[in-house]
C-alpha cells in the first residue's frame, strides 16, 4: 500500500495576526478531502511562537481541527533561529522557547516507521546550537541510523541542507550552515537518504544531489518577493504530496489548491514589519 504524506509548511498561524489562517483552512479542506495517511508540518507552524505562546496554541488548535494524523517539526519562527544563523529577527533558540514549543507540539525530533521506510524528523534549529538537547538529538539520529536495517530513509527538516551541493561554504539564514551540515551528514554514515524534504524558503523545488532527491515544500501562507529573495523554484502556495511505496520507490509533487491565493508578505507589514 502506498503511504501518502501531505507535507504542509510555513503556515505562520496566529490568533491576533490571523493573516494566513484562511489559506490554512482552505488547504485543510483539501487535505480532509484527500485523506492522506499523515499530515506533516515542516515548521514555521506559527507566526511568532518564538515570542507568543498564543500563536503556538492557536496553530495547534487549527491543526487538531483537521481531524487527520499529524506530525510537526519546529521552524525558526516557532522556537527561535539556529544560534549560528547570521540573523535573529525572531531571537535564537533557547531552553525556554524550546520548552514552550514542546508543550504544544511534542517531540521536536522523532522517527516514524512505515512499511519499507523510516521517516526521520529533525529540529533544524538545534543544529549548531549549544543546548544539551542538540547532543541528545545527535545521539538519537545515530541510533535511528544504526537500527535502520533494510528500510529506506526519508529525512524531514525545516531548512534546506544547501542550495545545490553539500560542499557550499556560504553562511546564510536560508540553509543549514556548513559545519552543522557536515556533522549531520557524517551522522548518517554510509546511509544515503532516499529524499530530504524541507520548508523555510516558501518555494517548491525538486533537485537531485549525490543521488538524493531534495524536495522543498512551499508555504500554505505566503511567498517572499523577488526583491528580497532569489527565485529558486516555484513561488506559489500549496502543499507537497509524497508517495512512498513499500519497495522504496517514491514520488513527490506540488499540489496547488484551487481558490487559495498566493499571498505576498510585502502586503502584510503588520506580520513581520515592512519588507
Ligand atoms: Fe516560513
Ligand atoms: Fe523558516
């Protein structure tokens, strides 16, 4: 049986700044009609959960309202950005912010086994951080890899590992930084993931590097104008459907939901300030 994952991302939900709730609700209706085996939000679930508990609570209620099996991974707006990120508009991850996230969404890294596969979800913001939890996450990744057996590995993480190749040296807020990236890839040992799926950039893209499919999930909420962010792929809202076969075959595709507008963050200065 094909296992269908609906990857939503960058929902940026809030109760007092509910600019992107309508898009979430409409895409949620499409998800309910589609009935995937799992809805996985790859982070920036909330508009500003790094500062506002109520944004996290609201986002959780909206996801529970889907009535579908859900899993979550944190983004920089949910518990603060990586400590080695060059910009911290939302603050950096710390134990208080992380605990607040955990209280609403549960574990910030996890594995889920389905026929033929192990899904491994990682907290991107812990990479390159000095929190004790960063070491625990590393240990759990090593354990998940050591016990993988014959399963294929699918890696889910908020930020893309890189633009085109793993040896890039640029320090950006957009991709995992070079040192934590190298450590993460080392922790996988000889295991080559079948695919890596992320969010964060608010663009859909599929590329291949060293035999690995890298799928960027777009936002359900908004895109970032070309004046502020290069065009890497498709700047349209929607979600991504991943089809995983027990024999290891896999496909991913962008799903556009009719009637859901691609909003431009530049038109919502009250969200994060003027673009
Ligand atoms: Fe985002
Ligand atoms: Fe993000």
